[in-house]
């Protein structure tokens, strides 16, 4: 028996905002649990992102983060900023261009330019 990745889970105090943001990032569909404590963003081209409501904002740097690949870094960063992301850094590393952003809850993720 082996394991497989099922969800990437993130915490938020504002479930509706976080679900809308990640659904916009992945052009995904949002499913909510009946109690309203959890939302899952499901998209055909990626793993599901599960967002769970917590009583207080998470503190400190997230040790695990997403790296999103795109063919056009500037266009994708602009699209994500329109959804509510904030760009915090841009750099070249390992032969690629990277932008580090935060989602509306302050969780860090990277966008990497990788031509298709």
C-alpha cells in the first residue's frame, strides 16, 4: 500500500474570501461542507486545495508552499494580483524567473516562469 496526495490544505479566518481566491487561481469549482467550516477548490489540472476555517490567523512562515508554473510571469502575476494576491519578491534562480506572492491570508506561494 502507498499514499497519494489528496489535498493541499490551508487555514483561513475568512473561508469565503480564501475559497474565491484559490478558485480564481486554478479556475476551479468550490465545494463546501454542510457545516460551512471547510471548502474544497477542485480543478481538473491540479490537486484539490482544501481551505479550513480556523479561529485565529496562522502565525509565522508556512513551511510548505505552492510553486505555480506559467509561461508568462508578468501576465500571471497581474492576474493573481487582480484576485487579491500581493507580490513580495521577484528573483532569478536556477535559470528561471520567480515571483513570490501572498494570498489574501498572507500565505506565501511562488509563481515560476517555465515556457511550455
